[in-house]
């Protein structure tokens, strides 16, 4: 069975990551799932932002956890991707809404209202200022939209085993993905993670540590791999029976898989 294609921060190779525009572009090419990172604002909103500060993806400076949602909403999160876009007379008009900070609630609503089923992989970032409050707010949002049960389209990912434990206690039916960025951590993690947890190694670790790949396959767990952007990496994942590939280039992955 071919792997599920997951859009990493949306169609982030072509569009500014984590913007509504990037996710709409990913949906338009037919992805089966979307991936996002979430952080908590100073006034308690979950927003789709990878970095702890906004310097890389806006022209402003500031730490996400110290800023309120209305402050973040004033920033342009898209222009960094195409800084000369305003000078291109032939460039299509960009919806201002597609440039602004995206709340996780808005992303959930977009997926819920879409005309076909789409899954969402939500990564909680750690360490962060608010600790376990991030997972608590996430579970509250899942309950609010009715996505905290066995049929939820959402799975929660983290490099933090403790963070995933929090989600498991609060919403035991939600699927969990233990992310792995260092091969030597697997022997320890294997002993402590839940029996149904998915494992999420980075493609670099699988390439550089074939032994890790063999051990993960032998564990019998579902494997979701990040960030898969080339034909060679996709073929490696297919040879291992990987269930999902998380890619900046979801359209390209679909093209390679489906022709």
C-alpha cells in the first residue's frame, strides 16, 4: 500500500509555510493530510508557527509566546517567501487572508468544511514558555470541534514524550506520533512509548542509520517520516513500508506515487 502524502507546513516549497495559502495550495493538489506546528500566544490562542520568534517569516521581531493574537495578526507571514512579488505585474493577486498568521482553529475549520476527508498532523513544540498548557489547549480545541474520539482526523506529534503522555491522559483515543531526530534515542523511547504510538523518524536518520530503519520496521509500528522531498528518499520510505511521508513538495510526491 502506498504511503499517505502529508503536506509539511502546507505546500511549503512553493508557498510561505503555515499560511492559509500554503494549506489551500496543498489541498488543491490532492494531499491526504496536512502537517502543522503549533505555539501558544500570550492570550491563549494556538497558532501555526514553527519558530519561537517571528524574525524569519515576518519583517518584525518578537517571541510568539509573548505576543497576543491581534499583534501577530498585523504581521505579513508570506512576503518573505517572494520578496520581489510586489514588483511582478503579472503575479496573481494574493488574498490578504492567506498572508496572515493562521490559528489552529481556522485550519481545523478549513479542513472540516473541505469537500473530501483530510487528516491533520499537529506537532506541539517543546520546550516552551507555557509547558503543558499547549497540550491542554489543543485537547480543549479537539473537544470543541468534536475531534477527540477514535474517528478523529487529527493525530498529535511531538519530540517530547512527556507532551504526548499529556495528550494520552486527556484524550486517550487521539493517535500519537513520537518524533525521533536522533537514532540513539530509539532504544530508550521504545521501552516507554505507548503500544499503539506511531514513530516519526527524520529521513536523514533513516539514510544515515540503516540499523535504525531495520529496528523500527521490526517493531511492527506504523512509521511516518519527515521531511521527504526527493525521489530517492521516497523510494527508501516505500522499501521500508512507511505509512506516511511528510513533504514540503506534496504535489511532487503525489506525482511520483500516482503518475
